[in-house]
């Protein structure tokens, strides 16, 4: 059996294969109310039909001003739960599991009248406003908002929760020394906000539901952190209750003078390998892994436990079926409606 098509289990979550659709914003909530539309329904269900083992719904925000744009998803109201439940129910019909990425854009909330952040430091670029630093009490209230969104996700039937701590969004803004210039407890301990979010979410999800966290392992910005810093950050997050790390990079500012590795296929896999080996924890690797043989090699070499394919799945909703067919056609199980094509 090809590793890509082999099952994977962590706690109470069993996936039929090692293929993950990572969260990718669709900017398609035309009503600006944060509620999934028919576009989202078709988008996610089609990838379930296409054979994906785990689908992670795009960054879904804990409050209206936490969205990157007003066209993004949210889960700040119980009234939004039903639309997510509809997607979950249909995805499950095709043997896929589905999670949701809970987050807050912080200083990168482009449509917020006054964005908030760890400190009053604007993200570079003319379209970004200078944020207001959250008070200590507001940070604590934000922790509750993350937990409430996670509770709603559980009520919607999600199989797992992913916390967005990467790409320069709010949790990243707290744990990065570039953007956290606070003098309260959240400045003295840059990991504290993330730790409290994890602990709060663990209280509202089932005990056997794994918790995923996405982290930028390297910032690439001048003065930004590297792998040694992010490894210790992930150690704190693991101790707080994270079960799987989803490793990406960048997002906290423009690429610095040192540059970054060429964006070649698999360029971020080494980041996942470092965290996996250092912390003995399951990881999801991402980064131009849409060649099935490269995805298989990343698993076979022990670099990662799961492979996330983003842009490849935007181009091809049936990427998983095509990858399994290329690697081990005898294991392919397409939907019966499509069987004659395979």
C-alpha cells in the first residue's frame, strides 16, 4: 500500500488516507455575515468526493472585525452553526473527515475600522491600518471568543479544530518578538496568549478530538525568529494540549535581506521534519506538494505524517483520486458514480 493512501489515526480521529486539504480563504461571503454559502458547500464537498482524507475549512473568525476581509467566514454566532452543519453532513457521506481553522486576523484585518493586535504596530503596506493594542482584559476576552467559536464548531459536527497561529495573524502577532512589545504578562511571555487559547478550547471539545495548530516555523523577516525559537514555541503549545502541528512559514512581514529558500516543490517539508523529530509529535507538511511521488516520498522518508495539498486541489478537486491512482491504482476507490472513468 502506498503511504499516501494508508489510514492515519490520532486520538479519536481516523483518516482514510494521509491527504489533507489545507485551509484556503475563498473571500466569497457576499452577504458579509460570515455564514457559509453554496460556494463553500460545493467547494468543500467536491474535495470530499475527490477522495481527500481530511478537509480543513478556511480561516473562520471569532468576531466580525477578526476577518481579513468582510467576505470571510466567521463563527461568532450560534445562528451560523446550521450552515456549517450542512457542509459537515455532506462531506461525511463520502468518507472524508472535516475540521475548521479558527482564527483572528489581528492587524491584518483589512476591513476593520480599527484593527487590534498585540501592539500598535502596523503591517507593512498602504492597505493596512495601524492597529490598537488590546488591553490585558481584552486579551482574556479574546481567549473566550476563540473557545466559543470552537464550541460552535463542535456543535456543527466538525471532526477536529485547527487554531491559526501562523501567517502573521493575531496569535502569531503575540508570539513574534517583532510585533509583541507589551509590558503585561502577555508581553513577558509571548506564548501565553496561544497557550490560553489552546487550554480554553480543550475545555469545550471532546476529550478524544485532536487539536491542530498551524505555526509559521520561520518568519524570513529581518529580525524575525527561526526554527530554534519556533521549536520551543511549539513545545509550549504541545504541553498546553496541541496534538498535531501544521507547519508553514512566513507571513509576518516582507521577506528580509537573507531571503527565503526558493519556492520549489517541498521547500517547507524540512521545517515539518524538525518539529516532528524535536517534539515527537505528528505533523502536517505543506508547500508545493502536488506531485504525488514527492508527497509519497515525504511520508516515506519520515519527514511528515500527513501531506497538505493546497493550490493543487484548487486546480483539481479530484487530486487525491488522481494521486492514489498514480501510486497504487489497485487501492483506488472512486465514488461509484465516477467508477467508469477510473
